[in-house]
C-alpha cells in the first residue's frame, strides 16, 4: 500500500515536471522570444519528454549554441531543392534568419551559412521537422496552425527568391517543380499527426 502511495506521488511529480517544461516552452513561443531562447527551452523540454529526439539532433552536430539553426533548416532544405543554392536563395535564408533574431556573429548563423555552402544530409532536415513539430505540439491548435503557415510562407519566400527576372517583371513568382515538391513535403510533415508527441 505504501509503495503504491509513493509510486502515485512520484508519478504525479513527474507529470508536473513535464507540464512545467511544456509551459516554459509555450511561454517562450508565445512571447515570440529569439530563436536562441526558444531553442534552449525546447532542448530542456526534449530532454525531459523526448530524449531520443534530442539525442538524434545532437548526433547531427546540433548543440545548444546552434539549436536556433534547426528551426530554419526547412528554409535551407528548400534552398537546396534544385540541387544547388542560388545567391538569391542564400541571401533570402540569411535575411529571414536575421529577421527571426539570429545574430550575424552567432554560432547558429554560422551553422546556417555552412548548410547553405554544403548540403546537409536528409536526416538533418527530417530531424529538424520533427523537432519543430514537437515544439509546436505544446501550442493550442489555432496557434500551431499559424506557426506552420508562417514557417511555410518563409519557405515559399526562399523558393521564390530565385525566380526568373522576366517572371518578376511580369509579376509571376515562379517556384520550380523540385521546390514545390519540397514545400509540399515540409508542409505535410508539419501537419501530420504524431501519436508519440
């Protein structure tokens, strides 16, 4: 009987700890904190709730200093969709990173730049989407959908960055077939329900 009481108490304490980590992450997301702050809160929540996913991110070279870069990996994935990164795509990704609070002299900015110079493995992009989905999972459905739309819009901005000059003059923003497929994949993966989240 006493073992059951201690077990129930221990389980309640553990659940409270999980809720506190989720609440911290939710607070950072809602206050629109810098990606570095959100990355730290997300890493702490992952350490508690999904250590396997955190381990996978770390095995890909992601550290607390470069965690913010993981949130922008889908933009890098779109930039690489055509097989190489054009100068306008490169510039668009870095401009969007700065607009989300990633400082030019930060490790995250350097990491994003490295990914734009040398294509990372697909496992990095897949893991990034899983981490982002995990972070969004603490949000109410409406906020979650808004975050997904914002990220997808940024990905579209990267895809449209290398559109033809004639297309821009005529007001036609072109997205290549490979970019369209990549955009669809990212969007579908972000929206796909996960039973283990």
